[in-house]
């Protein structure tokens, strides 16, 4: 084996490879609906905007209302006990929606804030919320993988030692680096603390994630 140092360029390339694996897995997810089109007087739009005050819709003074092309339903959901947001859009299919004076979202639209247990979300946007939550889970999973892989890599004296201790690491490394490692044999390498760190890693999960990403 030819000696290959743990350079910043190698670390950066492995991080990029991990990011690409994450995006590949993310792109395999089915895309949920993020918007719908309805007529301006459709009960779906009326209920999400006016709720229990729908009966007042056509009785309010004109300067208390506005007309918009779209309604952005800003949905707050929980992930790991922290609030996250996503947006579902209702677009007018014919005339504009009549709404109270609301916070503008730009482009002649209005924003309605709801939580994921709102009936509208349960009926029309539950797939979107679950999609966003799945992406959050993927982000956490791959961030953990990146942290463990880079920590192990930096603890090794060389890429040669890292691959000797954990051959599956090659799944995260470009062929050019593997070729350099295999160029010729070197002797007398001492073992660093990488073996100790490797023993603490969930290598089966990390290896499985890379194999799955490469096969997708």
C-alpha cells in the first residue's frame, strides 16, 4: 500500500460523498402534494380562512377585507419536541379569495398559521407533514453518520490504517483514493487510537446506509 495521509481534501470529499448519499435517499421519497386549486368560494378555502366566522364573510366593510390569489397555510409540526414549519398553498382557480386583512406573504397572497392537528392538515396536508418529518429524520441520520465517519477518519494515522481497521469505510471514499492506497505496500505502521473509536461506532448501520444509498 502507498501511504495516503488524512488530508483536509480527503475529509471534504468524504463529506461531499455523504451529502450526495443523503440527497439520493431523499430523492427516492415520494413527492407529496404541496398545493391545490379550488374556486374562490370553495368551502375548503372558506373554512381555513374564516373558520367559525364564515357567516361574516360577505357582511364586513370592504376596507376590513382584501382579495388574494393564494392562501399559504403555514403548518407548524413537531420533530424531536422542536417546532418545525412547512407550507401548503391553496390557489384560486377562478376569482380571487376574499379574506380578512392578514399578514401578506407577498405576490398577492395571505398566510394562515395552523398546527398539524388542524382538520385541514389532517385531510389535505398530512402527507406533506410526514414527508417533511421523514426528511428531518434523514438529516439527523446522515449528520450522525458524517460525524462518526469523520471522527474515526481523523483519529487514524493514515487512510491505509483506517481502511485496514474498517474496510467498509471504502464505501464512502472515491476510487481515486482507494487506488492510491493500493499502489504499493508499506510496512511498520503503528496503530493509532482509531481502533478504540471504531469499537464505539455503529459500523453496521453506517455501512448499511452507504450500501443502500449506492444501490438506490
